[in-house]
């Protein structure tokens, strides 16, 4: 599967975000799934640990979910 140039940078960013403890896996996956993501929790876990890939559309949706999670956390603080 060919990935766009930005894919590896996006995966590193997502892994760093996850390692920084912004939200546990089940919360990230639930949010992602709730906004239309169709990758399973195992695939998201592998991606966030830089052990797996996602299709570009799912990578973009996961990035959007992370942005929304951050925005909600900032609004709550």
C-alpha cells in the first residue's frame, strides 16, 4: 500500500500524542469510531505504537479526532 509523503510524519505525531497521555486507547478509539472511523481498536493501537499503518482517510480522521479531543480538554480547563 503506497502512502503519501505526510503519512510517516502523521504517524509519528499521533504516536507522540498518545505517549504523552492525552487519552487512553479506548477513549481515542471510541471518539474516532463515533465520528465515522472504521478501523478496529487493534489497528488504532498498532498505529499509535508505530507498528501498523492505516489508510490515509483513516489517518486523517484519527488526526481530526485527536484535534477535537484536545479542543474539548482545553475548553474544560
